[in-house]
C-alpha cells in the first residue's frame, strides 16, 4: 500500500516532526502549515540532533524555533515525498485508562456478566456514580506502555494472529518538555512541551487474564504488540493549543465515524494526569502521557478491526493520521 499523503494541517505557526527521504535516515523537522519543512540539524548546526534532544532543551530552544519558522530565507523544502515517522522516541509511555466518562460506562455495560440482574439503565447509573466518586477522590488510573509498540502515523498496523478482538482507541497524547517530579496540578502544564495523536490499539480478548482472574488486567499482552501505537504526525507546541480540555477526538473506520467526543468528557485533565504520575515517577523530556480514549470503541459497536480496515484519526489542531490494518501472515 502506498503511504498516505501527509498534511501540514495543525494549529499555530509550526510543529515538530520526524521525517525521512527515501533510503535516508530520519531527521528532526520543523514543519509549517504551508507544507514546507526544515531539517533542524542544519538549522541549528547540530548534525546529530534528535527530536528528544530538542525536547530536553525545550525552554531554551522554543524561542529559536519561532524565529526559524518565520525565516523565509531558510532552506525550506516540500513535505511531499518525505516519509512521516513517529515524531518522538520516548523513554517512557504512561497510559491513562478509564478516563472518559461515557467510554467507561459503555465498556462496563458491554462486559457485564450474563447473570447481572441489573437493567442496562441501572448499570449505567451505578457506573456513572462510581466515575463521579473517582473524580472527586482524585485517583486516575495509569499504567505503563512500551515505546517499542509505537509506529508512524501512516504506517500499516499488523494485527497479530493471536489477537482475537483488536480494537481502536484514539487519544490525545501529551509530550513532556521538562523533567517533572512531584509537581502540583497548578504547575503541571509548565512541564508540557506539546501535544500529538496516539491510537492505543487494544486486543479486548486478552485484557483480562483467563488463567488467573484475580491478577486482573494484562496490559503487556493486550496493548504492546509492535505497531499497536500509531503516533503523530506532529508535535504541536502547547502554546498553540488554547485548551487541551476543549479538543475534538474523532476516529473514522473505513469512512464511518466511530469516535467523536470532546476532551471535556475526561474525568482527569492533562494537568491532573501529569501531576498524579509525577508523584510516583519522574517524567522525562520526550515522554508520553496518553490521556485515555473516548466512547465509540469497536467493542461498543460490535465491530472489531480486521484485515484491510483503514483508520483515520484526528484531534483538533493536531492534524490527522491514517493507518491500514494488515493481518499477520500465517
């Protein structure tokens, strides 16, 4: 399949990406909405520069990036013909689960035991009350993902032969730009460099251990196959996003809209998630915080991913990704 054509549609004057010409190594790029890109290794006179290194010096380099983006005499080149890769290689990936109110309600209802005596309406009301209590007690649910699951925003996604119920989960992803440890909610956004898009694929059949139910969820197995986290296309600086709590998260499957929800439905916003994670772990520049997925997953629709499916995901101001599902060869 020919890779999807990349688009430079995003909020603000520029974004960061990781690009590669055919047969060449990737390079950290400054991308402007006109569809022009600049190799930041040359622009900053650092031949070995990576996107993560830019994020490690985010506070110092951000003003310089604004200057470069406005320089019409720089060595700009067209985006067309370049391969768009995942915009950063994080050291750590933190994933928030059960963070959209309507999504949690839908999943809980879908996974109800056949012996559950409650009506659907009773179950939804009870689960909604639990969600309200979680939000009041300030207890997000966060687990760890693997960087090796990340792939580019236009790459094919291989569905493993063992995955019986592969599902989509489009999410707003936070990119850390300043080391964060035990930061307050009030200060948390100061540690965010920008935002990107992640599709956190999940095999529903292996979420819960069948051999030992008391163990609970098996996030390694159900979420971390190679390519199960399409990321990007761009890192849009936080200053270009007015409010991460007012973005639209939309996923289409073969042209049909499956997810279309505002980040207002999140139980815990970006600041609360970053602060919560930092109380236990040290967030490092380039790390990702996935903020959870809204309602409209395949398990809700009764339609899981299969060979040939095409997913198109977008988040307001962050661009769009397009990935095709390919069944693993037997």
